[in-house]
């Protein structure tokens, strides 16, 4: 197949929609949407999110060194988008969206009470990458609404109903059904 070059772009499918929760210097809860992030270590469990220095969340993370990641369901796509288009310097995002800030149990950072999955993180290190700083946080705990757990006690993605961001088209997308079992589907190709 012939491929056409479209140049260096921030293209990766899918981008998660991560809502980063921190407290500002005055102790007010703040959240922002970040799509530049993902798991970066299995042991210790860790996640990385990249944030521009101009963001209120950048300042909060540098000062507080703890944060949460809330994963919204498709029911909250408008609120999650809003978190990415206004600044916590100018507005109380929780009040504007009628969502609930909840203080983390293990970190001094808020999460969004209505979102089904929450990850509590303590900052391990930062890495400067162009106009972003990558914040690498050790995952101290994952909290999941009981309503989205499957019979096996694990989160059920069809109940969580997260969504992804397409950076090229600047659109949000939901997920479909299971395609195959990981670490199993490819075994038939082993020789």
C-alpha cells in the first residue's frame, strides 16, 4: 500500500481524555483536560502526562507534587471539553459545570466525583520536552465506581464508557465492542 507523508504531527491513536486534578496555591480545586498522556511503567505503576508551562495545572503540580487523573464517561464529554478550554486562573471549573471536587484519600489533590475512574498519583519526576513538561506520577491507588465493575471485580470498559480524542480532527470518539482477547488472539500465528 502506498502511504502519503503528512509531516511531523501529534498523531497517535487513540489519545486518552485525562482530567488532571490539583489544588492551586490557595487550596482551590482545579482540573484540566490533557490528551498527551498514558501509562509509562508497570513497576512501579506510573503514568505520564505532558502539560505546557503556561497552564495553571503546571504551577500547581510544581508546587504540590501530587495529582489525580479522573477518567470521564461519554456522559460528561461537554464538561471534559470545557476543562480544556478555560483556565482555572479565571473560573471555578467545578462550580461552572456543577461537578463535585472530592479530595483524594492518598494525595492532596481533588478528583471529579461523578467520573467513574480515578487514579491518585505522587510526582516521581519531570522531563522537559519542547513546550511541554512531562509529569511522571507513581500510581498510589485506582478508585472505580462499583457500578462500572464487572462480575470479576475489574472495571468493565463498556460500563466505564471512556472516550478518546483525535488530535488531527479535533473530535472525540467512543469505543466499540471487544475485538479479541489480548495475549491470546496472536497465538495462532506462533510457529
